[in-house]
C-alpha cells in the first residue's frame, strides 16, 4: 500500500494568493506524513527548473504535472518523468492562454495542445469546486482515471455508486515556512512498485483506492500526528480536562464543511428567541412560498398609476387645444405627420426565454432519457427553428418600426419647432391599460397571499414544525421585521390597499428587493408529540435533534457532550438512534462522559483522552481502537487497557459500577 498526494502547489500564479514556497516545509511534510509519491501541479504552468530541484531533493517519486482551467473547471494533468522539455513546452502554451483568474481554455484547445491524452494521468475536480462539467468528463471519459473529491463522505459515495469515477483525496496544498500543521488529505493505493503506469492502473480500479494503509476504508487519519477515526460512528471519552474538546477542535480545524455542535449551545428557554431562531432555520420555506410573489412585486414596482393619470390629463388638454386651434392652423401644423402616432414595437422577452428553454431541453444530458420519453429530439429541434424564425421576423419588423419612428419623430420635431400651434402629447394607451390591469391583478394576488393558513409541516423525531401565513397586525411588527429604527405608521395605514401600500414602502429606506417580505409574515410553531407548543426543556431537545438532522448537509459531525443538558431516556431513544442513522452517511464524533451515549450507542471506534505533566507542561494524549479491542493504542505506540478506561470514564470505576448494580438496582428490582 502506497500513500500518494498528486496535487501540490509550489508557484504563485494569477489563480493563487501570493505564497513563498518552502522546500524544507515540503520535505518535512513528506517525512512526517509518510508520503510515498507526489505530483507538482501548479495552476496553468510548469517550472522545469524548480521541478528538477524538488525532485532531486526528495527521496520519493515525484511526477511533473499542471492544474488547468478547463471549460470553467479544474483538471490535473500529470506526466511521466521521461521528457520534461516537451512537457514544459506544452504547458507554456496553456500559460499563454490563461492571463487572469477568470480565463480558461476550451476542450478543443486542450486536445490540440496535449495531442495524445493516453500519455497522461487526468484527474478532474469531480466533487470539488470549481467542478469540471459532466459533458467535458463524458468527452474525456476514456482518458480520465479518477476524480478528485474533498471529503471522506464524498469518497465513500463515489465508491458505492457504479457510474461514479474512482475517488481520490489530495492536499491541494501550498507549502510555506509559517505552516503549523499538515493536511491529512491523501489517498492510499494498492500497489507494490510506484510506476506511472502502475498508478494509472490503480486509479482506474475502485478496489485499489483506500483511506488508510492498514484498515482500508474503515478508518482515516484526522490529525497530522497520526490520530485515526472511523468513517462511521466514533466516541471520545476521558476524565475531566484531559483534552476531549481540544481533540475535537483539532479535528475540526483539519477539515472543511464540518458541523460542530458545542456543549450547552442548544439550551433554549426564551420562547421569543427560539421562534426567531426557527424563522432563520426555516427561511427557505418562506422564500419558496413567496418566490413568485417576489417576481410580481418586481414587476408592479415599475408601474406608476399617478404618472399615468398625469400623462392622460396632459394628452387630453393638448388634444383639446389642438382641436380648438384648427382654424388657426398653418402649413406646418396641417402636415400629415404633425400629430401622427408612432408605431409600437413588439416585446420579445418571453419569446427569447422560450427559445432558451427549448435549447436547454435539447442540450440537457442529465435528463435526456426522461425528456426523450415525452418529446422527441426532432420535434424539439423543429420547434426551436420555428421559434427562432418568428423571433427574427418580429425583430426585423421592430427594426423597421424603429427606423420609421425615428424618421417621423425628426420630422415632427422640425414641424413643431416652426409652428405656434399646440401639438398633442404622445401617449401609450396600451401601456396605461396594461398598468391598470397589473394593479388590479396585484391586489387580487395580494389578497390571496394574505389568506391566513398553514403552508408547511415537517416532522423531526416526534416534533412537528408548522409554518403559517399571518397578516401583519401593526406598524410595530413591520418595524421588528426590518430590524431598523424606521417608522411604519403611515405605511401600515395603507396595508389593506396593496398598490398604495407598495408605493408607501418605496418611500422608506428599504431595499427594493425586500418589499415582498412586508406583505405577509411567516410564523413557525414547534409542537411536541401531543400537538401542543413545546416547553423549555422540549425546545432544547428539539434544538439538538434539529441540529443533528441538519448535519447531513455537512461532511463531518462533531458533537460535544450532549448528555450535559438531556436525560438518559431521551438520549437513548431519540438521540442515539438519530446519530447512528447519520453515521451511516458521514463520519460522526461524539464526546461523552455518559454510558448511555458512550456504551449503549455501540460506536464503531473509540478514542480515550489522557493528560500528563512533562517538564512542567501539560501534554494531551489520545488512545484509539475498536470497542472490542483489549488495548487502545496511541499514535506513538503506547497502550492502555480498554476495560479500565471505559469503566473509569463511563461508569465511575469498577467499584461504583458493581455497587450500583448489586446494592441498588437489584434490591429495588426485588
């Protein structure tokens, strides 16, 4: 088994923040983390001279490579060690194309530069930003061996799914002198001799990539001093002040996208704060419910009925004057174009969106089979051709109207300049009629939106979260909604007249994109299993269950002493079951002193913390192993008895455990 890291940066480019590379730090990384093979993969560039210095300074295998901005994503291209000169020339062509951090090369250009792709090892960003598009991967699939991911969770998911690439995890690291700890993102491959073709062969086979050297994909390293945990459920226990939370924080700092539920952070006795927290947590319900209404607000905001009335009055006034002055008309005012109306151009926004949507259906790869079952590709192509033809014809007519309108306007301007007669004001009656209809429809939509009702209901382990639509009942509610010192007294007086209310909102210091939030309030209620509002203790229980459930959005869950705030029955019946379910998807680490969590939960792996005074300073140590292991081992090889550790920390020692079992519970039972 060999440990590889094929994604290392040593040069600052336009795609990086400035960092001064340290060869000594790279040497230390390779030695401390026991790396067997690396690749130098700088952004869109290859420095032959630097590469040869690095390669000769390390006693491991080093491959030349480059990380390329390809079609908006990133891909690692790694070469063998045969011809650095030729590889450098090809990389120079890439560098010439990438002049800023927003530039990228096309797939066609990529293939022209690296003509024979079978010579290289290609590893795209797969479940890692910026992701290579799936269509690019499809076109390169015969040459791509593996895909780079960012976490153990994503690694395991790729292994399970047949159509996924072979997953790899690499450090993607810049090594500088001030680096305090080393990344634990590497991949093990099942290979005896590290050759380019051997690595390439391994990375085509999911059965030959692993997270650890001895334990395959059951364990993975979490700190640079050799601490390992399970990819499933882990328990950390130890006496008070022995570094449990410290260990948890070290693990947290080694990874991204971690859910860390700290001790006592979920206690909640203030009902108002709890309801506010619920609104924040479930804001997506509000956004989903009001999404279309937000678009309506955006459209109606541009409607100015008052200005329309002014325009109509002005038009009628000038028209009457024009008619009354008819007998005084001169040569200029009698010209046919003097009072001529302009052509109205046809708006094509909806047709343009329709064309774009049809093209999206044609080009879609992910749901092609589903689309083909209902609409044939031939019909879609015929449809888009006709839509485009209609768009072009209408656009041509619009251009003609625009040209004539400009010509008529110029003539009118000259005629009106030369006469004293009144000319009727230009007015768009269609727009005015449309605006009036929009205002009427807006009032109707707003009345429907303000209809008080339940709009969403979710259940979490017996608790129910119910979302209701509520009307605002006063200016104070609006002020609280804004979280600013603004006056809504005059505005709220117009609350029952939607259009006038919107105009009044526009006079307050609010962002236009926020107006839709002030028409209805979304209220959340958390109910217990009996359907009643939760009590203070139940609020804390719900907080814990909700936060644990939310962990599936993350790649790692860390939970610090949940028993500090909850009773054992709740922990055993609700928390343990939920934690075990989540541990099937992501690695979970729970710090505990409690046997209900520590032992009854039946973890996959256990960690025991201890501290010693050495030369006047505190040293924390961690021992780890399987629950069935007789001994737990530290990264340095020290051992302790698992039985003693568990009894002392989870059961208050063997004497207390025996006494409680034989002298208390057994007597009560009898």
